[in-house]
C-alpha cells in the first residue's frame, strides 16, 4: 500500500471534493480517498501497481487539474 498526496486545482466546494473522491473510488486498487478543496489536495491510499497516470487521468476526467 502506498499513500500519496496529490495537488489538485479547480475544487471550490464540498461537491467538488465528492466528484474527485467518486472518480478515484471507481479505480481498481484505490482503498481510501480524501479530498480537501480548501487545501487543494487529495490524499489517496493505493495498492501496489496503481499507475500515477491512471490516478491523474481519473481526476482530470472529473473536471479538475493535477498540479505537477
């Protein structure tokens, strides 16, 4: 298991947090997600083998941007 904190822009409310969390929960290998729109971060716990690109793509498909 690996824990990551990802910087995400574009979240402005609790609904945005829910959108990002739902998008990530739909990925195989994601065991925990917590988004914080005030800090512009998403904390995720991933099983080994989950690619960063897949996580970033899920966030971007939900309509938000991942900071490099």
